[in-house]
């Protein structure tokens, strides 16, 4: 059951079950329980993340325009500074 929650170790569960001579029915039972828990945990984490992300987005709605114009201003400054330097480098 523990191998289900460790990344990239899930593939070793059948090998381990076979090496300890675990019956197929027991393996299937434990694997089903582990997958059910795995799915429930990750769905719960996803739902919690989604709700917290929605709250964060609604809090930052007012800052959206400010961030956009600041990004445009920053890009404009970078273009104004870098373009003349490249032209001078090619001529000289």
C-alpha cells in the first residue's frame, strides 16, 4: 500500500508481492484499497488547491490591470534600451 504513494515505485508493487508469495486475491485487495486511498487523497488535494487558488485570484482582481501595465512598461523599457545597443554593435 505504501508503494502506491511513492513516485515511480508503484511498478514494483507486483514484483514485491510476487517475491513474498502473496496470493493474487490479497494483492488485488490491497492494491484496490491503495488505489482508492491514492485517488481520494489526490482529488482532495486538488479540490483544496483549486479553492485556495480561486480565493487568491479574487483577491488579486484589482491588481490585474496594474500588473499588466507594469509588465508592458517593463518590456518597453527593455526594448528601448536593448535595440539601440544592438544597432551600434552592428555598425562598429
